[in-house]
């Protein structure tokens, strides 16, 4: 059950696929994905990818918009390199066959989203991520140097710990030798040794009860690296997308892209009044953290479970042409968005924190890289600017490939790694324990570690999570490994990190808003007056 490969890629979204396609020019690649290859957050990205293409837009404008959205916590050098490489990376997507919408004159049809000062978002109707994912998958499937293992779950990355060395702290000498991978066909854990490992496992949305993320987004990569003593930061900055479709029967929540507001849709309260100008002069196109907190506040004032989004002013042909997926989805539940108000509610959407990387995607663990939502590159700071995430994944997967191919031929395989030890475990027939623990975790995180937080809420969440952690670890140690118990462990680990990072930040900043500390920006008085 042992396998050796030059490059091991964990995750099949835009970060993992773009890295795999480039690394395959230099060696053998094994791409592992825990579900079907296309079941990633990338596929569900509606809005698009931000890049500077035409005047009057400039790199400086995009850089400044990103810095403002990040609430002064973005690393300016990272922002600059990401934005300045945006045009070239997007052109590569086009070379891979991605079709972005164009105007009748043949130029790219660019959208404008919250926090952007110019029209710069390339899109494919309201299914941009799906278009990108399909074209990258096709290219990967046709590449003879890429082996794809679907429905295989990465359990742990392999480090010195598995050589019997006591790794009790985060040390600069940690090295990644590959990963233990659960094979669903044999129902056993395989040892996959690699020279280079790329962590591209996506986000953490299902830690919360209401999320726009696919259910596979359980924070696996972040949790694995954290358990291996790798460095993680910024997990308090969880972005709640302001407008998911309010439809309690559905999970995950259906996203109503910000591009709809960019096209003219406005947020309204229960009485049909626009309310965003009370909170920000940019109205419904303010950055997402401001809009999400405003909606949360309006819901507290009214006691309702949602607010409304009015798209009736947008021309019908524009809706049919640019937002066909949203139109069809809403119509399926009896809402005609050309004339009816859309019930919307914030939902966990994106993690701005994650595994710390440098400007080449390198983590604190040797030979381990990270890209995409599971990584913390320094681009997003305290809040992600809309449509910068797909761009970040492309840029850092590219840079990670450049750096790793310089090194991989001189990296030896570590053949002393033992096989996975499952001795003493038994088949767990109490699936209800896993299911209930997952529901408890989601309830705790949604109730106490959501859009608005406080010291007492965070402490209560930590106390509840500690009990779940102890129960789950005991169950994990005695049970034959199954994906469900692995995901639950990862979600609890991620919840713990979010809470601790939130408790450590003694201010309100970007996506982290606490009632106990002065607001860094503008919503504090409005929120406090209404509570």
C-alpha cells in the first residue's frame, strides 16, 4: 500500500489543478481529491476573477482597493505581486480553454463588485467557477503525467513524528514526506511518499451551520498542518457572504453573487426601504464585512430571519444573459427575480486565514506548499476583496511550482516511513455520535463565533468545543478509520483555532467584530445602539 510520486497535490480546485498542470511538465503528479474531482468551492464561484485589463483601471487602483478591503492588515508586497501578475495568470486560463464573457465589440465584459473602484471582474455568466473548473479538469485528465485519485481522503501529512521523533512544538526543522491517504476501495490507509506536497484543500465553511461552501469544505488541510505543528494564522477572519438565498431546507446555501448588486440590485428591509446607506456611503456595494454586519444588525432590529434583495431595476435581458443560474434557481422555489424580492441572509463563505506561506507558497514545513483558500499568503488581511480569491490561487500555485521544481530533483524519498497503524481499532457502529457532534459544533460556531462576537460568547464556545474534542478524540483512537470521523476531527480543530485567534485579537478589525472592543471602522455605534 505504498506509493512514491514527485508531486502530491491534495485538492482539486483551481489551486490544486493549476499547480498540477504546471508541475506535470517536470515530473509525475498524483492529485488526490476527497469527493468527485469537480466537487470544490471553485465550481460554485459565481462572480468571477479580478484582473486589470483595460484603462481607466490600473494596477495601483486594484492594489489600493485590496488594501482598503483588508483593513490595513494585508501585506502590501504580497498584494502588489499578486495584482501585477494578474493579467498574465488570467491569460493562462484562457490558454487552457476558459471562456470569459465578451462584449459585442470583442472586449472582455467586466463586472464591478463590492469594494472595487473599477470594472475588472472577468466572468462566465454567473457560473465562472464552473467554467474554470471544467476546463482545468479536462486538461488534467488529458495529461499523462497526472494521476487522479477521486474519493480519496488525506488523513495526515507525514512528518518526523511518524519516524518516532517527538515533535512537541512548532520547529523550523519539520519536513513533509508525503501523506497518509484513505483508499475507499480497499477501506485502508495508503502511504503516499512525495518529494513535494501541495496543500490545496479549500475552505472551512461547514464548520458553520449555514454556508455557501460545498459540504466537502471541512478545513482538512488547515487541521492537518496544525496537528503537524505547522504555522496557521488569521483564522478569526471568516468572511460571511452577505447574500445567500434564504431557503432553510437547502444545505449548502445557494449563493446570490455580489455581481447582482454590481448590476444594480439593492438591499431592502422588511418595509421595502433601502438601508445600506445608513452604514456606508457605498451602499449595497460596500465591502462584504460591512454589508454582512449591516444585514445582521437589520435582522436583529426586525426580528426577521432574512432581508430582501431587489433586482427588479436590472433589465430582464441582462438577467437572462448574465445571471441565468440565479434566475433558474430562484424560479424553482417560486421567486421571479425580474419582479419579486429575493430573501437573502449572510452565510459563512470564505476563510481569509489559513496555513502561513511566503511569497512562493512555501509553508513553515519543508517541502510542503499551500495555495488557495487553505493558505494565508497575506493578500486578504482582515477581509477579502471580492473575486480576488481565484486570482490568488492562480498566482501562488504558479509561484509554488516555480520554486518547487528548482528543488524536487534533489529531495530524496524517506523510505523509513511506517505504514498506517490501525491495530486495536474496531468498526464504529455509532454513526449517530459523529452526526450529533457535527451538529453541535455547527450550532456552537454559528451562535457564538459568527458575524458579531463577544468575550463571553467566545469563552462559551471554547468550553463547549473542548468537550466535543475530548469525546471525538476518544472515538477516533478506538475506531477503524472512516472519512466521517476524520472530517469531524478536522472541523473541531478548525473551530478551536478560529476561537483562539478571535480571543487573541483585542480589537474589532475587518471580518472580526467584537462587542467588547472598539470598532476599527464604522459599524460599532450603529450595532450597539440596536442591541
